[in-house]
């Protein structure tokens, strides 16, 4: 126990050093900034967190909301401690990987493999996005519950005590309240529970085929599937080849006397998967009045062109498996991938069928890693999230793949002649990962460095230049911010991004080019057809600032600014029905000399304000005063 505690302490120190830049990082403008201010201004309400009953409901992650509220009341949303939360739970996950490898290894073969597995996972560059990004804690927290559930399943396999089968779902349920991904762990649990422990031959069975022959059939069928895909561009033929491969291997097993593929287990997997999907949509129907429009739109896209959707899913699968083994380049915003990943996805699919047939515990862990990124596959269609692909989507998968890779290296190390080679390779990989992850943490330290890196790696992604412009603006580099606006405008896009124009208007305003800034605001109103809250709010703020400046210089110009601000206040009130806008409109009407109009605005405001509002009293007094003087 003392040795294990020392090793875990060493892991904690290493992770603390590698991810230390994150503790002193800025609040990321990618979700973190909005999340921070929303939590800072919200009140604690378990009902609103667990049963929001909102229209257009997106993610259902109440425990993440609880974690943010804990940050708020425990340490007043200190950004450093919020980052430290992520690092701490990432260490916990690394420690759980350590314990899982310890559980899977015979006592005489444990040596340093659990330590190697914990370091390989903890330092893997693919985890850096989730650790450095406060909003990325969803993957970290979900992984904690998934790994705890896996530990309970392994304890059941070891002891055959059914109490652990009761503990397992009780550990998984909190994970479902963190992220949707643990839902598919039901499939993983079936693979883990039905897998055999080792590669030994049980009594009454024939000797297994040599590994070369075993893999050869999989490679040949995979080559056939890839060829058909290239020639016909029809993904259904790939699945037919996959079924043919399983049928062929079943015949081989029957002929050689080996245990055939467990059809019962496969049926259980299908039933469990269908049940998990039903539970997911049932919960959403209870907690939300309606879903995001992008969810039914995504389902419709999949149904209308299933062949295209399945090809996209295969491409994503190939991309994510490759990303684990070759994570560079690391990129926050990945919109497109090479079409050749479709072929890599076929290889992954066929290899999973091979592992299902092998039915070993390491096979189950690799397949579990694949299953755990399945919920991210529909995101590759680009209709739900702002990134079609993301490194954080395989944070949980990487824990399972690291376990498989470590145990595989451990088997190589059993040969004394290869032990030093395996040790040297592991040490080299760990050191390389530590350097890359530290550099990535440094990139995440400031918004300017993060978005500069992201724009360089995804130059055609128009939306991310908004964040880059904001970072440049905060850094005072107005010339580069204007340059980025020109570049972004030159990128073809179907959608109109008003934030791009709003930021450019702010840049022009800071440069003293006020008339140009006003023209950009007017352009934004036209392009959004007067339906954007943010455009009106920013323009009203700009006009108010200009009004305060022009009062002392030009009365005529000040009046013109006031009248335009009055028009914008009226338009914004139509959109959000905020009575405070009417009160402000009344004040502006007094400024332009329209006392009758001011009284009308104050009267409307008085009727709209709650009786307890202090503005209700102000509006009442002004109404009485204006009625006496008009």
C-alpha cells in the first residue's frame, strides 16, 4: 500500500507540474466567459437545475451546474481554483486507471505497469483540452463515474458477488447527470461482463489458430470492404462484408470445435443500446418542454440520407482512433477531416468485429473505448455543435485504450529480451507526452495565444475569428483586429455572423472612426432584419457614449444621436418587452424636448413595472409632474 501511495503521489506531482499553467490561465472566451457571468448572477435553485422545463433545451447536465454553484459558494468563483478542480479530477481519473490496471494484472506481473498506465493517460495530449478548459470538466467528471463503474464490474468478475452489480449502476447514474456519454456504457458493461479473462485454452476446446491466421482473415475481409467502398461509395456493402466475416469465423469455430460467437450476447448489446436511447429521450421529455431545433434536424438528416450519415460516422471513428495514437496537431476547432478517414473507419469497424469474436477482456476494453465516442458521431454532421469534431470527445475513450496499450506492452515486457525495449519506449512516450501537454497548457494560458493557434490551424473557420478579434481587442492590437475582420469577411459563408460586425464596430470606435462604426451597426441591423437583441444593445450603448461626448460639442448632432437611440430602444422593446427600455426612452424624449412623448413612455413603463420596482415609483412621479406641466 505504501508503494502505491508513493506512486500516486508522484503522478499527482507530475500532473500538477505539467498542467500548472492552467491554474494561472485567463477565463476562456470559448463558453467559460459566458458560463462564469451566468453563474455569478444566478441564484441557487435545485429545481431550475434538475427540472429546467425550458423550451429549446440543449444539454441536460445538472451535476455540472451543481459543481459551478459549489465553486461559487465555496471559493467565490476564483478562476484559479476552478481550473484546479479540473486538474484534481483529472488526477483522480489517472489514479482510477492505475487501480484498474492493478486489478487486471496478476499480482506477480504488476511491477510498474499501473504507474505507466496512469502517466500515459494523465499526460496524454488528447486530455489537455478537457483539463485546461473549465467547461471541459463535463468529460472529466463523466470519466470519473465511468471508471468507478468499470471497477465495480471487475470486482464482480473477480468475486461473483452480486452486490457489485447493484453498486455499478448506482455509480453510473451520476455520470448520466454529468454528460450523455455514460449512457452507452451499458453496452460496454455487457462486453466486459461476458469477456474471457485470458487467452488460455479451456478444457474440451481445440487449440486456437495462430495469431497470424486469425488476423489474416480480418485483414482480407477489411480489404474487400474498403475496395467496395471506394468503388461503389455504398456503406451498406461494408456492413454486409462485416456480417460475412462474422459468419465465416463462426463456421471456422464450429469446424475447429472452438466456442462460437455469442449471438445471445450480441442480442443483449442491441437490446441494451436501444433501451439506453429510449431512456435518454424519455429523460429529455421530462426535464425540457422541447429540444433544440438542431436535434430533430440532425435526426432528419440521418434518416433522409442514411448512407451519407453512416459514411460520416465511419470517418469520425477513423479520425478519433488515429487521434489517440497520433494526437498532433492539437486544435480546439476541427470542422472538417480528410475523406480518407472513411476508409480508416472501415478498418476500425472490422477490427471491432475481430475483437468481438476474440471475446477477451482486453478486447472488451478496446471496444468500450470505441463505444464511448459513439454519441459524438452525429456531431460530425455539423448541425448540433460549433465544432464537428473535438479532442475532448475521446477523453473517456483514451482511458480504456491506454489500459489496453499498457497491458499489451506488459506482455511484451514478459520476454526478458524485450523488457528493456518496452521500458525505453514507454519512458520515451511519457516524456514526449509531458512536453506536448505542457506546451498545450501554455497555449491555453491566454485567449490571445489560444485563438492565434486555432486560427492558424483552421484558417477557413470563420466563426473563430470573432474570438481572435476579441482577444486582439483586449490586447490593444487594433490594427491586427481590423486585419482579421477583413480576412473573415473574405471567407465565404451562408450564415451571417453579427458578432463579427459588432466587434469591428467596436474597433472603429476605439480608433475614433465613429461614423464608420455607426454605419457598421446600421449594416448589422439590416442584415439581421432588426431581430437581434445583441445588435440593438451594443448600438444603444455606442449611441449613449457618443451622446455624452457630443452634448458639449454639437447640440444638433447630440439630438440626432438621441433620436436614433430612441428608435433603437423602441425596436429592442418590441423584442424583449423590458419596461426599463421604456423608462430610458422617456428620459431621451425629455432630452429632445418631446414632453408629451416622454409622458407616454413613462406611463407605459409604469403599467409594465412590478409594483415593488423602484423604477415604478420614479415613473409615477415623472408622469404626475409631466401631466401638470403639459
